[in-house]
C-alpha cells in the first residue's frame, strides 16, 4: 500500500452453509460505517452444503477497488479452508481456526513467514457464554475486532440493524456473541505489531454494494416497469432484488419459464410502451439470441443485463471471467446494431443502467449491460453512489396529441437519423405492425421482389450509428498522459488495474478503461491512443476478445496481452508483479513481437 | 362502433383460395366488432406461418413475432397495458411445437389473453411437414413412411395445466366459431381456442369434409363446462367423433388483476420518470 495507508485483508473460509458471506458483509458494512473502504470477493462451489466457501475482504483508509490476494488474517472454520488459503498468508499474518473441530499444527504453516496461529474454539466459547450455535459468526467477528483493535460499537450497530426486526432478545444474544469472541481473543490471541483498524465517524453517504445491486437500483431509477428473467448465477441477484422490491417500487417482476420467454416478454412490454428489461448469464443469453434479433428487426427497445461466468456450456457456474464479449457483440442472425455497455464497478453499473434505457429508447435498439461475477458479486464500499442526476430520454415516442397531428402514421418511416416515431397500442391513429419480417415504412411485410424497400430499411436501421457513437460513454483515461505504456481494459478489470497503478512507479503506466465496447468509435479511440506508447491488453479470457474487437475497428497492436481465465479475478499483486516485468506465475501471458502502430 | 370490415387493412390475403383461414378470419373480425372493440385498443401477436402472415391484413396493433413466440409477447403486453384486449395467434406448429413451453406455463398464469391456434394438423407455410397434431400414419414431407409420434392433445394439456377457458372451434361452423371467440375474449383469464382449420394444400387427410363428418357441438349436448374431470376426458375424444364448443370454463382471478402494481393505472399510463431510490439504498448502508 502506498504512502503508508493501511491495507488489510481478511479471509474467512469454511463449508457452505456456515455463513461466512453473511459475517463478512456485516464486517464490510461496519468498516464502511467507520470511515473505511472495502472491496470483497467470495468463492463458492455450485452446491448448497459442504464444499469450501471463502469470503475475503480488503479494507483501507482510501477507496479500494479490488480484493487483494495476500491475506493478513485468515479465519478457518474448516481444515479445507486452511489448506486452500495458507499459501496466501502474509508475513506476520494471523490464523484463527476452530480448535473444537480440527487442529492445525505449527508445522503445517508456510515456513518462510512468521505467522501467528490461534485456536478459536467456537463451540466452547458459545457454550460458556450460554449462546446458541447460530451465533458462531458473531463470535468470530468479535475475535477479529479484538486483534484489530476495531471499534465493536460499529459491529453492534450492524447487529441492531440486521436483527432489530427479530426482537430485542435476538439482538442482545448476537451482541453478546460478539463480546464473547472479543473477550476470548483479547485474553488469548496477542500479536505484536499487528494492524490496527482505526475508525472514525463517517460523514459521507456510503453504501456497500455489488454491481448487480447497483444495476437493480439503476433499473428502478430509470423508471423500468417490467422485468422478466430466468434465474442464472451470477445474474440472479438482480432478479432477486427487483422481485423483493417490486411491491414498493411498482415494477412488475416475472420469473419466466425460460430465457426465450424472458426476452420476448420484455419485448412485449416494451412494444406496449413500458420500459422493460431482462437479465441472465451467458448460457441464458444463448437462448435469448433470437429475441435480440427480433428487437433489432422490430426496432423494439430492450435492455439485457448479462453477467458472465466462465464457459463454454455450464462452465464454472459460480466463478468469473470475461468470455462472452465476442458472443454478445456478434451473435444474432443478420446484420444489426446492438450496444454493449461494460461498467467496471458498482457506481458505473448504477449510472449506466438508466443510460442503457435511454440508448435503447432513443435508438430503438437492444442494449446489453455486460457484467461478470467479479463485480456482480463483489461488494464495494462506495461514497455517493447517486451523486449524479438521472436523466430520462425516451426518444421519438409520440404522445396522443402528437400522433393526432400526423396524417398518415408510418412506424418505420425513413428518416435521416434512422429513428422513426413510436406509437403505442391504445393510441388511435397509430395502428401498425411491429414486424419481424422485413417490412415497408408502415410495417407491412415485403419480399425480395422489392429490393429497394429492403435496402432502404437496412440502411435506415444502420443510419442510427453515427448518433449512437456520439451518445455512448467515452473510454476513460487514468494516470499520466506521458506514461510510456498504456494499459487497455474493459468491465471488471478496472478495479484490479486501478489498485495495481497505486503501487506501480508513477508515470510508467496509464490506463484506458472502456465502459462501452460495441459499437466502437474508431475515430475517438484512435484519437485517445494517438501518441500513446506501447499497449498492454488486460482481459479475463483466453483469447483477448476485446483486443480482437479493437483490431477489427482500428489499426492497433498490443505489445503484451495479460490474460487470465482461471475463473478467479486479477489480483492487484499479480498485475503489479506482471507489470514490474518479473516472472509471472498465476497468469498467462501472450507476448506479441509486433510493434505498436496507431493510426 | 367499429365494424368487422374496420379490422381489415388494404393488404390482400395470400392464403390459398379455399383455405380454412378465410372463414376463421371472418368469424374473428365479426367477434371483435360485436364485442365493440376498436382496432387501436386491440393488440394481437402473430406467429410465423400461414396463420401469422395474416398480421398484414388485420388492422389493429400487431406484433409479428418469431415462430413459437407469441405467448410471452402477448403476456407482457397485457401486463404493460391491461386495458388492451390482447390476442395471441399461432399455428399448431408454432403454438404446440416451437412454443410448447410457453403454452404449458402460460396456462398456469391465468393471464387475461386469448390464444387462438389455427390447427391444420400440418406445417402449412413451410410446405407440408408433420406438426405436433399430425395424425399417426400420415405421410408428410418429413414422415414419408407415415407419422410415428402420437398427436398432441392441446385441450387436455391446457386443462391439466390450469387454463380457465378451453374450447375448440371449426372453420366450417362460422357462427359457433364466432361465439366461441367472443366468449374467449370476454373470459377474464387465459383462454385457449383451438380451431380446426383445413389446409387444403398440404393436408389431404384432415379435409373440410373429414372434419364436417366428425364434429358435433357440446352445446347441443347439454354440456356442463364447469366439470373439470369430465372436460379432461372429453378433450381426449378424437376419431369418428370430434366435439367442438367450450369444454371447460372456470372463474378465477386473472394474473394481472392480482398485481398491486396495476391497481391505479396501467404500467404504460404511469409513464417513465426518474425514480427516487433512497428507500432502497438503506439496506446497503
Ligand atoms: C425458429 C424458426 N424455425 C423454423 C421456422 C420455419 N417455419 C416457419 S413457419 C413453420 C411452421 C408453420 O406451421 P404452423 O405453425 O402449423 O403454421 P401454419 O403455416 O400451418 O399456419 C416453420 C417450421 C422459423 N420461421 N423459425
Ligand atoms: S398452405 Fe394450407 S394453411 Fe397455408 S394458406 Fe394454403 S391452404 Fe391455408
Ligand atoms: Mg399448421
């Protein structure tokens, strides 16, 4: 960590069902309330009980954009958790393990580092304090607070907020559990020169939030009224949250029978005049593809959130990657425009969601918000999530009055900008066919015998492109203009790269992050890259999909490609090491001999 | 008041002369007019097929969807604007084959839409392949040795899946058909109207005469459409005798009527404004 700002990483590992993610989130929010910043990452298998589930969280006094790999405090609720994570322990790290369940011998610790090993006999502590076994997580958190000198009142306030609805007794019991864990660790677990997490009252309006939750909030903010989806990790929490809020938000949320139905429902609601959206992961998106083409042909606006996980097929259901970019950018039969937005964090996800709705309605095209497990499930503590105003733009949508003044309404009227006015069912004078067949200006089916109609309609749909390019979020530049090497990335690599930049020599690297990857504004990107030095591509996939997409659009070459496709996110340490030109271990590098040319 | 002819565009139908679809269309238009509906407050979702081509000659708000994908589109149109009369229209191929899953599950929702299926027991538009309702033994382009699969029983499936209005019409009886369609549209819930529609070009077995010789009307049999078990058995009757009419009808709250979100205004009427999210932010603090 730069300039002595404390960075601390806690990892809790155990079996599925032991509640480490819940405990972790309590800790994250307590930190956030105490003026600290956090970023978390959770690993879990696709099963409900047993297996190994880990939760790790990096905490800092300044905003932190990714979870670090190096663990300062490891809590092991199972032996497997220890075996899995011991290699990540830092020097002077502490390890807690549930000594009532299993044993860790000092000889099992990594030899090269000084490590403080403590048994935290949860069952005994719970029994002695007269608590219920269900409070084990709180005992653990109390012990964590003790070694970190962390203000327990912050944990207490979280307990009150979470369990308040269940009554005072439940609150009391959980607070008692925290105290029991705290007392035990204070008396039994002393570490010299260990991290102190200094907290202070937080004045900012902070939230601890994932990109999925931010998308769900953005969906409400955008005035979306209909949401249909079929569950699929890691997209499901968008659906869960919206379903949970539906009564209050006024949105109708429908779990459909399959993804084909989900997208067609969204199209139906949109055709009728409501803002509509769906979400899925790559496998479900594969089923939606025909609907994507239908949206394009009928010019019915739709927003689709696709949260990626590693494929092909079922792949690694609960892990992450950026492997669907080529797919979503190219899939669908026929030539048509689709917009792909790629937020890099929760805040971008929140603001890009209403933006996606505006784009969909202004240009009457499908818009995909491409996320992935890392940001979909990684909680980030964000100050001022909602500091920018949400703007609603429904594009060329007619009111009854406007429609009344039109003599002969044509749904697919040829216009300069390619966008025609929409009339909605129920409006007199606007009757038309939204047609999946190629059609004339009125919407009536046409055949190849009238090629001029076909050509004009295709050209009309593509005439939207220049305005779309102007209207997309611009790639964002981070770091010094003079840096010799420019890092290129999109979506979730933003966090780890920004973290890595904090530790790399100042001025050596800068970073261009893309939050819109399709269509590419070649002129704009060309301008940004002009004068830049070598380019390094950073992506979470095997083949450098975004690199290929850029190459299709402009003359660029990458000096190096740093590609990781293990299902695990880039860790800042890995990137720091990689970019310091030391030998890489965990990540795959593809070196290109060609010189960088930017024209 | 709109007349039957007001539901017609200037486009000339491209159906084969003598196709059962002409009669179906006539009965349908009359039903809409007699119900006092207007083209602009009727939304209809069309499949791909001979049936679906009719999107071009129906004057109303039409969504010409993909093959098999009428129901989910119609479902959501009704949710978005529950004041519209919403009809999904498909063939036996699109409705029971390609779109089978939507059919199965939308019966369960009791959404207030009407599902009209042009059942000609063949794929018409794609020139005569077997459909889910093709008779065993029938030789088609894809079953030159005769169809092996047993036919799909749409009415039984619909009843079993919880549809609250299940009927069969025949294009050879336009009066009965019109009345069934009217009842189906009036019914507050999911209505299936399976319509025997002779395809004179590709189905040489199930012809107009073939149907005519077999059909009989339930309403002439003192039929009690409230008895679900009997309806289920009746819906399986197919052979020398083929019943037509309303097999089953049940009054139950429609899907959209149970949504508090639609209580005051339709979703579309509510319009789109930037929504304040502060109350949802609390749980993240
Ligand atoms: C996804 C897809 N698969 C196949 C087709 C080709 N196709 C168009 S209509 C049709 C079948 C038509 O039969 P039916 O639904 O019974 O309607 P009919 O023509 O008999 O009225 C088929 C297979 C298509 N348009 N889309
Ligand atoms: S092919 Fe058959 S269903 Fe199609 S229009 Fe001709 S007769 Fe009618
Ligand atoms: Mg057919």
